[in-house]
């Protein structure tokens, strides 16, 4: 190092010392400015500008063309850690390559999403890996390991895990609170994050928009109490977009933005994503918080230090030593091959009665359905460089002369009240544009096209392709393939290559004239597939209705046009004709990832949309040799009884069609496995906002019904035999071996799954729980021995009675098989552990949220900083309003409370706020003590009240709550 070279530029020094030096050289103003997502350069020190956040969920997103891999839920369906690691490596390599020619591309990647797929109606189901925390953490660790790279000091990219914490609803996502009991928190939601962070492959996390137990995730104490205790590494916490402002504007959790920003920073947020590229408001709020004494310089320094730690790891200050600095690999043959391999491995064969594979030399194939010639992208996709639809894949594999196609759209002309028809004018000189191809830091700001002429009317009109995606949501497509869309000027044009955008401008709803959006009329329209009669055509993106003006067709708040749809061809008729002429029919059904289930919008049902159900029924009636190929971001509940074969794949990226055709032809034996339960009906689902997977028996871990298809399910063209299960309990682990033999005639992958079950648990435990898995390739007649070393911690649960993780002594059953329900081998082991003892309530009392069972309880924030309290859930008695809510009731059960020997307990103390009453009973018997709580000044104004209470020895304690009372803690004295 020369005398002129500052220590932070000295690559021989440890990163920590270099960060210390750089921090000491930065002014307070410069440090504060770094805390916005778009941190400016510090030119006097030669420090470049830096931004957090580059979307990279299944390929580099938003920045133009890139390799597009299967959706995250599809990567989860591969159950292949090593494959997913290679995908992460390819994505981060392309990130580096794109960065070298476009400095808008960032190296702090916001991926993967590790939220558990607890509820299949969640709109962002496509973004997660699995409903199971073990599988999710395994896949997330593999992906982040690939994103990070394998250099000991420098990282290829710095992955941030999304979205901390318990985030599974788009409905009211910025204001809803997830009520998460301690066992669910520790055994379920935290686990997916914890194991990946402990592996050292993640650079940080992003808090979610929602609240957990009444407290916004952006001021979550778990960032400090949990996340930062899992590793010695500096972790970067990046806010979600707009979330810092939500703390005041929508959540009303703080009175001022200075308070909110200070609380977020102190809780652990290090980078604020707010107001796009404009950092002025965040900088002003941080400076205001400093001026008001809400923050100190050391608070600022802690966040800047964590951000700088990431920048040093990314090689920013050591360009000559950065092993990834010269990465140029982009859209390579290896990446294309990997995209196809990932798409193949993601395909799940759900049912096969011998129809597949399609091996006949002269088999004539009909491929039909709304997704048969589609390669759909989602909000977090890049722009396609290569594209393969199911139809294209089948043409390529079987030959176009053996494949017939029918999309199944309804062909319509739209007649106006004047007797003319809506017409798409020619636009022969228009350029062919793909939305987002040029890249954008915020694609939500991309505007619709205005260079094309708006629709007009004439005496013949244009025949449009109408698709009903369910819930009465329609798209209309012109003969040239462009979708009708509405730009900022309000005119309707055939201008979009696909439905898309943050606010989709390509969806419409038909409303019978006079109904003004009646729910019943919409249901009637969808169930009968009828488009006849006078209608208004509502544009969903603007909420306005289509009208006809002298300047063209546009949407307006007034004078809606009364329209009539003339159906020139029904989709089911064309599908039936095509199916009848084929030897085998493939119905490709599913979703468009921008419609009915996406970020900001949850689904309302598991049912296949009625339009697609009609197509399926028409194909099946015309030809019993009909297979259903579901291409979707989430599960459906569709009866497979009359179908000889059913497959599912997530939207498979650029190679989806080629991969599907190879599996259908038997070139590849399918071996994908379901990463979540497919339920048989909506009746099997809990409420979307019910996060208590234990109490409401959610996911394969606790669900006691019969699923349509179970977690881990997937068939093969081969058959496999399991044998020779041996389990040995060691001092710190359980050693398990077994063999898998391919007894079929086809080389194939098998996904071996190892589960456990506590045989005699003292509390409710999972029916079975995934401990390990492995995807292996086995040749016909060959066997492979699989070995697993399971740490004893894999058998732990969270003991709410003592606030610890522990292994309960006793027998545990090991279950080995091909799915959570297809168990082939069993063995029972005996584990030592920490014995179950009663709750020491005399010494510790009871934290109210540490219940064993509950009815009607909502967990809320004890203070705005930390701690939990409980209260009756609002409106659980059907009442509304502050006075009527006094009738809200709830019950808590605490099992095995030790009240002491003969002298026992003589008094109970409650820490409470709000207003209402509390009742105590032992073992479900009569009420033995009651406390009326007078109104306190506010929800955080707790008072301590003691009343007489008599109990001895061990009993189950029942506490009833009535009214808007908050209970934080219960103490006992003898």
C-alpha cells in the first residue's frame, strides 16, 4: 500500500478493518444518503453509486432479454438441490454479464422467495418453493449457493431472502396481521429462513408488507432476536418497495415518518426502498429523526456497515481480485440446455392409466386448450430470447403432420347499439414490440402503446378471440395476435403482445345491461358460458366502460356503449372436432400468471375456470383417450376420475414446450414431485388469513382429510422397489440407509423421501414430517443405496411450556417412500431427550401467547417494540363496533400447569389493557375466578391486577376472554 492509498483500498487488510476506515471517512450526510435503495456516489473518495435490489427469482428479471427458467414453484417441484444450485449459478452469471454492459443491473439480487406455500389460494404461490419448511430451505439454500458462488471471499451476487415473515396473503397485504403462535413461528415460518441463513449462502432478508402479531414486519423484533443470531456474518435487510411509508400512510402504526423510519432502522432495516429512484424523502426523514433524537450516528453507522460489508464481498473495492469481474457468459448453449433440463425435471405425472408415453409411430395427436400455444411469463420473468410452446414442442418432436391444434377460444364480433361492429384498423407499418424488452428499473411504470390506431366501428367489424379466465375476467385478442389494451389516453387498441403489467390493462368484464356488475349476473354468465344479450364492457384496469366516440373506441366514466356479442364459433365446438379426429388428445389448461392469482390478488377458488372446464369436457366426450396437461402457478381441484392421464407443470420458462414434448414422448421419464398438497375442494381449505397450521390442520403436516394428490406425489414411467431400511441412533445423529431398485424397463429418476412421526407425543405433532429427500437416477434392474445422516435437532419441536427447542424422548417412526402418503418402508427408533415436565407457573407465570390450544384468539403486539399479547379476534361473535365488540369471546388452554404442593397457589396476577373480563377454570370445569377489566387509556397502557385464586398440583388452565381486552402475562403466587 502506498502512502496515498487509503486502508479501505488495501486488499491485504480484513474486510472489517477496511469498512472501519471507509466509515470514518464518510460524512454523516454521505452515510445517511447510502441508506436509500439508490445510494449516490461519493466522488471525493472514488466510491461508486450503489443500488440494492435486482429481481432474479428464476432468471434475471425486468432488465430485458435473459434466460428464463421455470417458475420457482416449478424449481421446487424438481426436488433436486444440485439442479437448482446450477440454475442459481447460471442466473448469477448472467447477472454479472448483463451488469458489464448495463450498469442498471444490480448485484444485490432479491431472490429467492422462501415464504411457505401454506395456502394454495395465495396469489404469489408461483414464487415459493413448497409448503414444507425442510424442502423450502433445501431448495433455497441450493439456489442461493449458486447465486453466491463458491469463492471463499468474493460473491458473484448477494442474494436477499423474501419476504420476512409469515406472508401468504395478497388480500389487505399491507394492513393485515398474521397471527402466528410461537410453535408455528419456530417450527414452520422461521425454519425456511433459518437453515438457509445458517448455511452462509444468503446476504440478508427483505421484510414483508404485512404485520405479524399486530406489529409490522419492518419493525419486527425477530430481525434482532432471531435472524441476526443465526450467523456471525453481517446481514443486509432491505425494505420492500414503499413499505417504509406504509408504516404511517396505510398501517397508521406511527404518527410521523420520522418515528417510523427511526423504528425501522433500529429494528434492523438497513436499506430503504421508497419513492423509486428519488432518495430525498427518505434522507429527509432520517435526518429529521436524527435531529429529533430518535436516532444516533451509531444507528446510522450500523446500517451503513452492513451495506458496505455486502459491497466489499461483491468485489466492488477489489476489481482486480474479483474472480467474477470478467464474467461474460450469457444465453450460452449450457444455459439453454439447463433451462430445458430444469423444465423437464419440473414436470409431475399425477395420473397415468397407460396412456403415456406416446410411443406409437403413427399416433395422431390433438393438442387443444387456451395454453396449448402459449409460453407464459410472470411478473418476475425476464424477456424471452427463446420460446417453446407445447404446440411448438410437439411439432418439433412428432412432426407437424401428426399434430392438430385447436385453441378453444370463443370467436366473437362485438355489435354496438348503432348496429355497427368494433373494428381493429390495420397497422401495417407498426413495429413489433414486446413489453419490457428494453428493461426497466420499475416495470410498473411502463406505459401502454399509443403509436397504434384505436379501435373504430364499421359494418363488418373484426372477429376477436375471447377468453374467459374465470371470475368473469376476459381478454380479447385481434387476428394478428395483439390483445386489446388501454393506454393512458383511454383509447382501446390492439396493442399488447400479452396481458401484463403491474395494473393489467388487457382485461375486461362483461356486465349485463342494467346489472352494473351484479355478482349474480357475473356468476350466471360464467356458469353458462353465455355472451348473448345487451352488455356493458368494463375495463378492469381503469374501472371504466367501453364507449364509442367520434375519435375511436375508448373507456370513459360516462355514456357506456351497450354492446352485443355475436359468437361466430364456440371454443368447445372446435375442440370437439379436433379431438374426435385424433388418436390421443392433450388438453393444455391452466392460468395466465398476470390474471386471477398474482401479486396483489389472491385466488378465490381451486376450481378450473369454467371456460377451460368446458373445453376439457368437450375433448373428453369426443375422445376418451384424453390427457389433461395443467400448466399453472398453483394447484387446481379438478376431478381426474374420467381421465387416463394428468400432468402438472409450473410455467416452465423458455424451454417449456420442448421439455413437455420430450416427457410425453418418453424421451425423459417424469420425476417431478408435488411441492404442496393438492386439495380436493375449497371446503378443505382454512381461511386465507388463518396462519395457525397446527390448530386448523393445514398442509400435509397436519391435514387429516383425503387430498386430491398428496405432498410429494409424482409418478414415473418406471417402477421402483424400496428395501433394506436400517436406522441407527448415534450420540448426535440418526444414521439411515435404504436401497432403491428400478424394477421397470426405463432409465428414470426417483425421488426418495424420508419422513418421521412422533409416536407418543405429549402435544400435537405433525402426522409426518419431511426429514430428507434425494433425487437419484437409476438404470433398469439397478439398485442404489441412499444414506442420510440426520441431526437429532431434526426431531425437535418448540416447547411453549419452557420456551425452548427440545427432543421429546420416546419412539419415532421413520417412513420411507415415494410421497408423503406412498410409504414403502417403516422403522421405529427410540430417542433420548429432555423429558416433558409441567409448566412452572409459580416461577415463570404464563406468557399469554404460549398457549397449547385456542379458540377465537388473535395474537397482537404487547408494545410497539417487542412482546406479544392476546385478544379476542375482532367480530368472532358476528358483532361490529367498539361497544358491541365487548361480546367478542376467546378461550386459551395451557396444559400441565404446576400450581405447587398442598399450599398451592393463592393469587393470580394479570397484566392487561383494554376493556373486558377474564375467567379462569381448571381442567374445563366451572369458572373459579373472574376479573372485570376497566377500560385503560389505550392498547399499550397495561395495568397489573391481582385476584384470589386457589389451585394445587398439576392442572390444565383455561382462560376465557370477553371484550377487547389484551392479556400479556399471567403470574401466580403461593
